[in-house]
C-alpha cells in the first residue's frame, strides 16, 4: 500500500471509530449532563433509562395553562428540587384513564419524599378532563395543552405517543421514559430510586 493511501485509510478509520463512539448515547441519553435533553428514537424500546445521573440531560421551560385554573401557568419551575413524574394523557385514551389511579398513589405516597406527578393533558376537552379527574379523585396538577405545544421542551419527543411517562430527577434531568402505559409495580421502584439519589450540587431542597 502506498504511503499516502495508508495515511488516508488510517484517518478514515479514526473518523469512523469516533462516529461510532458518539453513537453510544443514541439510545436516548443526552450527550452530557450540561446539554439539554434530546430524545432519540430508541429502536423499538418502550422503556428507556438514563444512567448514571451525570449523563442525564435536563428539561427546561416546560410549562402551560393549568387545567383546573384557566389563565394560570404551571410548569417545572414550580417544582424546584422535586422529582417530577410527567404523564402525557387525555380522557379519550383508555390506557391513560386506567393508569391514573397508580399515578395518584405515587403522588400521595411519595409526596413527603419530594415527589410530584404533573400531567400534560393533550387533544382534550377541558370540561371533560376536569370532570374525569374529579370523578376518580386525582389531586395532582395537569397542564391543559390541547395542541401539545408544551412538549416541545422535550426536544425530539414523540408528541403522539399517549400515554407516556417521563421521570425527572431533582435537577429535572430525564431519568426514565415510558412510551407505553405503566403499572404501579414497575414505576414506583424507579421513582423511589431516583428520589433516593444524592441531591445534585446547586439544587435546593424541595419545599416541605
């Protein structure tokens, strides 16, 4: 092999190895803990976990109109220092309705540990949604977001995947994503584990 060609092949191999190494995070992990979360298609997976914590990408700016209080805005900034379980739902979605008692149980059981559930109600009728929550005793808040615009804060996230659930740690970094209906027995241990993680530097304690 001629010297120039050998050098070209070596450079090509080094470039290829760098590209492949960069794809190691493409299963959904953000490229660094300081980079905002960007969702990447998980290749058929419906349950994706992001570990270790320092490799998680944060979600910023997710907010919208309060379902129960028109004109009032709620969002992640209202839950500083808390683990937040985001749940995308609609009353038109049977699996959404079925999983809500489990989410309410997590909200009640894990509240003292600084955990909240925050719903994102999409493509729905406000009155029907409010009546439904009242009928089953759901007390955690929801964003009313008929067009799903608030979900743009989850870069690349498939807005049409309903129900879906995203677990955010105390720094509001994405720790887990469920692109399917969830059961209490699988979600609760994950929430407990994330809630038990050491508080990230610079993140204040959740209000008691």
